[in-house]
C-alpha cells in the first residue's frame, strides 16, 4: 500500500507540472476514480457521477476531483495525509458535495433535518459572504436566468407546477454593493425556497423537501470540532428552526432579541426566568420563593404584563396566581423543549392582542428527528438541590416529522436558617431595625396586670430550658427569635413536562399539531405560627406562678404552616399552513386549560389553642419549652383546598401576499382575524365566568424606494361587555448601507381588565379607621370586590433605533431610544390613601353624611360612612430610556472568542398610583420599591471562548446603586449597591456522543446588599437573592 501511495504522490507531482487537465493525468487516475453522469428526466445531468474506488490520502482525492470536474477543493495543508474514501454510492453528488462526503469522518456534521429553513439561513452557512456590485432591473426570475443578468449562475431544476409559477414571479430591482447572500434574499423573495450551493458562483434554489437528504446535511460541516482543518471556513454550531408562518418579522416594529439554542446552552441556565435575567431589559427579577406557587413572570423595562407566546401563539394566565396581576408562569415551559427565544421589549398589542404592555416573548419549541438525553445536578450551600433530566426523541420520513421532549425535575427546599441574613434578623448591624420577634422559642411570659411575677422582681421573664429539660425564668429578660429562619427561601418543587409536535406535508399544505403538558407541585413552608400573648391558665400543668400569665411563643414544635400548589396545564394546537394561488395562509385552533389546587395546612385554630392553654381540658399544650407546641397537632385546623381553573380557546386565520409593485419592490399585506373564548373558575370565589373576544387586524408593508420600507397596521379588539379597542402601529426603516439600519416605530397597546377583577362579588365589612377630618378613630363600612365598569389600560410605545451589522457579521452593534406611556391602569384603592386624597379622589368612593352645623363650625366633613376600595382606573406610567448592544468575534489559531456587552439606561420611570387628579406620579428610577426596583443602569456582559473540544463561557450582570426606603416608603438615606454577579461554565465534548458541562452561578457567592424596602426580609427581593453560589454538572448524550 505504501508503494501505491508513493506512486500516487509522484503522479500528482507530474500532473501539477504537466497540467491537471492532461489526457495522461486523467488516464492515470481512472484507476481510482470513476465518473458516470446521471441523466435526469429532462436529459440533463444531476451530480458529477463520481466514485472513489480506493482509500487514498486527502491531497490525492482533492487533485482527482479537480482533474475530473474543474472544482478545486480548498487547500488541505497539513491534513493532506489523512485517508479518505472509498466512496462508491455517490454518483448523485456534485463535486463539492462529494468532497464534503469524503472529509466528513474528520468533522462534526451539523444536521439540518429541521424543516422550513430559509434560503438565507442555509446559504449564509456556506459561501456568498464576499460583496460585489449588482445592477439588476426588476424582471421575472425566468428572464433574469435566461438573459444571464443575475451575476450568479443557477442550476434550477423545476419538478412541479409551483416552482414553474415562481419562475414567472417578478423580483428586484437589485442594485448596489452587497453580498451574494443579500442578492439571493431579494432574488428568492420567499421562505419557501432553500439554497443548495454547488460551487462558489453556482447555486441551486429548490423547494423544500419534507426531509433534507443526507448529502445535503453533509454540506454543513462544523470545522470548529474537526480533527484537522481542511481549509474550510469555521461555521460554529448553528441550528435553523425558522418557520414560514406566522410572519413575525412583518408585524414587529423592531427586530426582536434572539437567543438561539447555542446561546441557551452557553448560558448554563436551567430555566427561562434565570436566562431572561441575563437580558439588560429585565428591570428586576424575583426568585422562586417570592410567590408561594413558585410562579415566575417576565417583566421588561419595568412594565408589565409581558405577553408570552409559544410558536407565535399566546398563553393564558396562571391559574395558581389569579389574585395577582396577569402573569404567565415561565417555568411551565422547560428550556430543554425550547429551540429559540425571541424577546420584543416594545409594545406589540397590534400583532398579538391584549396584555403586551411590556412587550412579548416568543418561545420557539424544538422539532427534531435526532435523539438526545440530558441529566443535570446542581445545588447551593445548605439546600436548593436540583435533579433535572430530559429526553428528546424524534423521527421523520419523506413527508412528515414528529418530535417528543420529556422533562422532569425535582428541587429540594432551602430554609432561612441556612443564610445568615434570615438566621439573625437583628439588622442593627447594618444600621437598620431589630426584626427579631418576642414571639419566640423558648417563649416569654408576663403578668396580666403589669405587676411582678411570683418570686420574680419583674413583670416579664424569658424562659430558659436546660439541656436536661428543666425550666427556669430570667427576670426582666426577653427571648427573641428570627422567625424567617424557619421559612423557605426556595420551596420544594417537582415538575414534569411533555412537549410533542408532528408535521405532515399534504400537497402544498403543511399540517401541524402541538401538545404541551406541564404538571407541577410546589410546597412552600412559612415561618411558624405564634402565641401572641394569650393567657396561660393558672391550672395549666406548666404554669408555676399560681395565677394566669400571658405567654408569647413561636410554635416551632408544630409542623410549620405550608401551602402546596398542584397544577396541571394542558395545551393543544392544530394548524394548517399553505399557499393558494399567490397567497400564503395560516389557520390554527388552540385550546388551553390549567387546573390548580392550593392546599393550606398546619395553620393553628386559635380557638383550640386558647382552650389548650387554659388548663381546663385534658389536652394541655406543651408551651414552656425550647420547642413550644411539640406534640400539639390537635390545635391545627384541618387542611383546606381552593381550586381554580383558567383557560380558553382561540381560532385564528390569516393570509399574506403581494399587492402591487413599488420602486423598492413589491408591496405586501397580511390580514387576519381571531376569535377567543376565555373562561375562569376562581377558586369558588365567583361563579364560573367567561367572555368572548373577536379581533381583526391588517398589516401593510410598503418598500417605498430601494432601502426604505414603511409598515403600518391596525387592529380592532371587541371584548364582550367592554367597548371595542382600536390599536395602530407605524414603522419606518431605512438602510442607507448594506450593514447600516435606521428605524423608527410607534405602537398603541392595551390590556383588558381581567375577568376576576370584573366579576369578583361585591362585598362589605365593618371596621374602624382614623378619619383625618375628625382626627379620631371612627367606624366605617369598607366595600370591596369586582368592578364591572373597569376600562382597558391604554398605552403608547415609540422606538428610534440604529443597528450596524447583519446576523452573520463578526461585529454587530445597535442602539435604541425607547419610551412607553400607560394610562388608566387598573389598581386597588387603599382606604387610608382614599381618605388622604379625598378632595380629588374618585367620584363616589368616599360616602359621608351631610355636614351638620357643628361640623361646619369645627371645620370638618360629615361623618364617614363608607369607603369603596374596589379596583378602579387611575394613575399611569411614563418611562423612557436607551438600550445598547455591541459584540464581536475574534478568531485565533486556537480559539474563537466572542465578547458581548448589553446596556440599558432608564432615564425616567414615573409611576402614579394615587387616586387623585393632582398626582404627578413618583419617580421610581434609582429608588427602592416593593413593586420592583428600577435601577438607572443595567449592564450584562458575556465572553465565549470556543476551542476544538472545549467551550468556556463567562456571564456577568451589574445593576447600578439606588436609594433605599423603608417599608413605609420613607427614605433611609442609605444607598443600596447590588454588586456584580458572575457566572461561569466549561463544556467538554468526549467522543462523538457525550458532552460534559460544569459550572456555577454567582461564583463569588455574593451576599445581598442590605435594604429595608421589604422590611423583615432585610434585602430587596427584586434585585437580590439569598441562594448565593449554585454549582452544577450536566451530562448530555447526542445520538
């Protein structure tokens, strides 16, 4: 064999000297290479008809291919001695495809079995990045191909009527200096085409097959993972999942921020809320323990709600959190099922309907015929251990594809006593207050009349318990306990998710079905119940004083109170996309229902507690001990469960097509209509309610001149029992240069009142309140409940943007100036606030008797009778700021390095929440707030280092300092500086199928900055968390 290879090398040298096209050279290589042209139905040739009959070195194979076909493979360099071949069943391949097939054993093949990739997505992976001058007038594709006016040679093989129709479609004009890819984007003009590159200057536009043939997959080689670089350009890890419909790019006024699968994996994050925290537009982030249900919602730029969509179709609110504002639980969609995330922080009600005041997040789910499995374990100091597994499976045939994702995770709780902040709530060490409680364990006792306790020279005493269990009393002292030491920082969570989809092509139509199941159980433990100074009877077996005394205790001997939220979300979609005549259409039906049961247990029955302390019953509570209440489960109330159901059905249809020609191209339009039926059963609080919404919209895109495009649209939403709402949107885009884009946009937005706020039964209760007009405590009737007169919240959003670079460029930068204005917000009216602003308060909310002569003489109003605190439309939000982003990719001999920096600057965030016409609103920028702190500066940075077998990622996030306030919203004079949080992960591929990733979030174990805004918590729950450093390891298997 060595002699044979040597003869090949000699022959190669001789061929180089005499000319590769010589007859002698061709005759020599016939012994190892055969060429058999393959005729197609039209008599033309498909492929080069090449076969390699023996295993030879790569440089010999490269010379052979050049000799027979004229195609010159890139220089193989040091890789020339690598053996390739034989390759017999390959006569259908082009020369370039043939070369890729030969070198494929040495590279990682990027498999593109995802359907409906755009021509641009495919083409940009191979060639066509070099720029050239184009001057092509508008004409049909057939004319341009026939006359050779398009300076790229096409091999166009029509195999159906539709492709022939596309040949007669006019395209262009194509003028200016641009890359071949950009020219092809104009020439192809439709997502229904793909590009198969044959040589650097010859491409073949084709209709999408149902599944890409294997040799087309082998066109896409990831040289970053190659054993030896055969001179090919590195492509990186790329997955294309773009669909034909819906047409989000036409509806969006500004391009969304896109996180593809590679960026998701590089982040090292395990869930959507943590991943979105890495966006600078995320004004604040609340941890898993903020809500008892474990629900986490998106908030962009400090404005909510944010519309959440799956594959462009909306989700409904969380059934477990119906008492709170509209909230979509992001944890219902596991990251393992997500292929791409599109974030639009601008208001987009026009495209997606109501509840997009704070923008929209679209989650594009995986559809793959590959098989993979992942297992992850992570944990923090003292708890929050997570075991997370997922399996992805799929299959495909000629006209169909099916995919399934199974995901399961369990997280253990993390209790407050594991963190110093909650283990010791004496915040005087930070200059704050002492929030430790005298309801403690061990307890405290005191006399009822203020006199000294028997045998003690004090009216109070702290209980002391010896190691042997004996009881003593420390006169004049008081035990204090940090009750949050028993409360969960992170609840115990179990989640199980199933995501499935199937597609089938029937003629020119694509049928699609989707299914999502999200099942969760969240158990949240609270601080222990207390004995708030109840009487310990003189006959109680632990009372040594001979008289009744008051006792203050934390019932740590009892199981801690807890809520368990069990919910199940079921969601299904049926969709058909296709083309009729010259129109693309999309029709879908969606049904979603979430059933939640919230069970409260281990809460004390205070009647039973008082009785057990009296000493008059056989069951006497063990209270004067280091664990008060131990063995006293008989004083606990029975567990109670509240069920709630939220869901709905949507029918949607839309069409899109060209209208007429303009100087810049074809004007196009998209029109559609939706019918919604929402329903809710709010925990037996209201009768089952429902409403119907009918919507219609139109979007028009006008290419005014070359490089200038205008888009405008209108949408009408007609809610049952509400006035119709009309929204408008306008945008203008100008591309003076190929890589430079300027844009301006304006959008109307709105959020309809929730059904719960409309239909909650009106109720009343009697209480007492301080009447500032009388200066004394007076009785009053409080009216609360739903308000059927609520109106939608109306908003406006505008953005001016400048962007440089295309998605395939190494260097990219952008800056956006944005503003959002909301009015008629729906909010609860607090009684004391209502009285404080009575002069300008909402009409009819304060009811008094007519002022008597005595009242007038005393300068006071009539006697207070009623306060109506039902929700009302008042107040608003005004905010504006700047988003900026810059990234670049550097390639060295050993690595590809990509740094990135994202910055958001909030110039103003004025928030009015007082029911007064004179309320100018309060400035929330740079000031702590229980509704979420808005810092003035937010920076997010990332650094990726990719080598042949290794990937390293560093992520950092930093928010600027802000002014602190206490729980009463009074300034403390303290500045809170959250500090920088740094994450790191390192990935290593072992062999062809296994990948190991290790990393940590918050690697420096940052301790939260002290803040009084949340009172007893001791830190700002919207800017910090107590979990600290979390380490993880992930094993990924790809088959």
